[in-house]
C-alpha cells in the first residue's frame, strides 16, 4: 500500500524506526505552515531555527534515499494548514494509508485525530520514540495522588534507566544534590564562550518578512547561532561535557550581567526538536563524567541529569495528565495585563531589563531568569497566566506548549494550585541580590521596601502574600511568612507602596 507519513517541525528524530528501511511506497511529508507560525507570535530566531532544522532534516532523508515532499513557507501550492495539506497529498499521490507520530501538543493531537476521523483511508499514529516514558506513564505512576512529587518520579527514572546508579542505590549515596547547586558566580574568569554555529540567514529572513509573518525579537542576519542539524547538536553536547559540565551544578542558579548563558547547555532546542534524544544526552554526560571523576564532582552531573530525566520528562507527563483543563487554571484569579516593557526590556529594574533584553536578543534566558526574575515578578504583580503563556510560548527558542505551559502556569505561577510545585516560587529582592550582581547595577535599592528608590520586588512580595492570605496561609511551607508579616510595623505603608507601583507598572 502507498503510505503517507507526516513529520511535524518538532519531530526531527533521525533515529526513529520509520527511517530504518527505505521503501518506494512511503512518502514523507513536511511543511512550513502559517498555522504554525501564527498560533502565537514567535521570536524570529525560533521561526528561523525551526525552518532551517526542518530543511536540513528533509535534505538528510533525501540523501538517505527516502522520498520527501516538502513545502516551503512561500510556495504557492503550500496549503498552510494541516487538513488541506494531508488531504491534498493523499489525493496527489494516491495514498492508501496515512501515518503520523504522536504530537506533543494537545492542539495538534486534537487536530490530527479530527483529520483522521474524516479521512476515507486508514490512518495510524506511531510513538515519536523520543521520551523515556509514554504519555500516560506519569498519570499512572501518581494514580490517586493529589500532588505529583517530581522527586519520586525522578528516582523512578534513575532506577528504570540505570542512570547514576550503583546497583540499587544512587551513586555516591545521595539522590539529589540541589543544596549544592545554588552559588552566585564571583569569578568572571571561569566563564567560557558558548559553542555556536554562526551562519547567514539573510535569504530566509527576507522570505519570512515577505510572507508578513509577525515575529518578535532580534537576529543578526549574518550570525545566526542556534544548532540546526543533528551534527551541530552533537557538537554542542560534546562542548557541554568538555567545557561546561565542570561548573554546571555550582552556578545553575546564578544570575549575572557578565554572560547570558553561564554554564547552561543550550540544549533545549536540540532536544525539543528531537534532533537529540534525552536518553542519549544524559548517557553521554554520565559516560563523560565516569572518565573524569577526579575533575568533575557528582553534584554537577546529578544537577544536570535531574533537569532532563526529572523535570523535563515529568512536565510532559503532567501536561498529558492535565490538559486541556491545565490551560485554563488561574488559582489566584490574576487579571493584570503584562507591562509594556516585557516586549522591549525597557525598565529601570536591572534584573528584568537584563533578562528580558537577552530574551529579545537571543531567544534565550536560563532557568533562574525565567523562574525567579520574569516569572517571580509576574506572579507578585498578579499578571494573568494567559498573558504570560503567550509571552513565554513566543519568546523562547525552546518554547513548545507541553513544556512551556507546565513550567509557566505550574512551576512559575502556581496557577495550578499546587500540582507541580508545593508552594509558589516568590521572593523579594533579597534572593536576586544573593544570586548575583544585578542589584549592584540597578536604579532601585534592594534594601528598601518603601520610598522612591525601593525595589518593587520588596513591596510586591508582601502585597502578594497579603492579598492571597486565604489561599496560602494554611500551606505548612508558608506559615512562617505570615508570622513575619504579622509582626511587621509598617504594613500599610508597604501595601501602599505596592499599590502605587502596580498602578504605574508600565513605567517601573
Ligand atoms: P540547562 O540549564 O542546560 O538544562 C538542561 C536541560 O534540562 C534543558 O535543555 C531542558 O531540556 C531541561 N530542563 C531544565 N529545566 C527544565 C524544566 N523546568 N522543565 C523542563 N525541562 C527542563 N523549557 C523548555 O524547554 N521550553 C520552554 O518553553 C520552557 N519554558 C519555561 C518557562 C518558565 C516560566 C520556566 C521557569 C522554565 C521554562 N523552561 C522551558 C525550563 C528551562 O528554563 C529551560 O529548559 C532551560 O532554561 C533551557 O536552557 P538550557 O538548554 O541551557 O538548559
């Protein structure tokens, strides 16, 4: 039978069993589509990264002798949406069976089910062969539990895949070295340049402009730096092992004006597009570490591996356990719109201007910038989670809904009321000061709660706790904060200061 196999833009997995054999009767279908460029406003570098990686993948399949039908964004015959695309190819090539790989997004999952229900030919969904677990695994694992504790899921992954294990026990006797992953960076000399693959994207940039695709952010047309092929992704992985792993854990939570990447791997796009698999990434890192145990401590390696087989895999499970309801959750009932400077970086708060500025320039911010700077600010200020989802989903190179929304609504905004986290990630200026040098370069004072120079984080912090008392006071991990608040003498002054800032949020 003649088979049509659809490959989505984030399904660039060369090692998929589909590609093991060559078959004249199989046509692989890939398309750059307006449906995908327009469901949210993406960063220009994100659109470029996906299109270039997709083109490279199609070329690879072609070189390997597979038959590929590829639609570029500006092709006249490009149907620009999935229904028409699939139907027109079925007609054109007289297809008898339609196959696709399970999408990671609920939106596409629904759309593909709908398409298949309308088709007159047979259809079949295959696994992507990318993740460690199947979609429903986490929901089964936590059956009848109200909260999903990441740590127990993570330990199960360690055991199941024999990663950092010494028989039945964790290597070096401890499961989790998070306590050792919290230093601020004091020595600039330690920093390394990131491994990049600069290339010109002038022509494609023009095509995207001509197509009038709306985008945000900046790009140097002569120096696009993200990896766009499996070879490049593997080089980034090797570079991470050889140069960055040694300090990864130590400075995982550091904030600094010196460098946008620190010791982070920049591998999220490589994995989310499936050019690299999570298992090969962690196994490569573990193997490298085994050969360099005298130089690299376990806390660097465990900290990294936890993010991937722990958090990343866990977030995907939460997504499938809780969608579509998850996308509607707003535990605190927050309603405020995002300050205008989220789109420009122009604010006097140094931590935010740095974190947003680099996001616009690079389509990248590391985890603590996302969680404890932009996310923390938004939660304290009471921004509507829908607004935030749109922002995070658009701006980052790695933003795909399954991992964006669980991090944003769940981990960062506590809008799920505590499925992902046990308490909201909020802090005053104190934390940001402790983690690095942002406060040293700021127009506001991290020490002050009230007055013209007071850092907005300080009054917002108490405003947040005060206005959400009924929702948070009973949480055993938060009680302390209320006892401190109750003892404070200038409560009203602090709340007034917060109100004043909130009313002028666009000019902070
Ligand atoms: P590293 O610090 O080098 O970490 C290694 C890998 O671990 C990452 O590549 C990533 O695959 C994984 N990882 C680390 N933390 C997480 C996490 N919390 N959840 C899932 N995977 C994780 N990550 C995305 O991939 N896409 C998103 O859209 C996204 N949105 C986020 C939104 C918010 C509000 C927050 C707080 C976090 C978000 N993250 C997202 C998680 C994390 O910030 C990024 O994965 C990380 O910053 C990517 O940079 P890196 O590859 O250099 O990561």
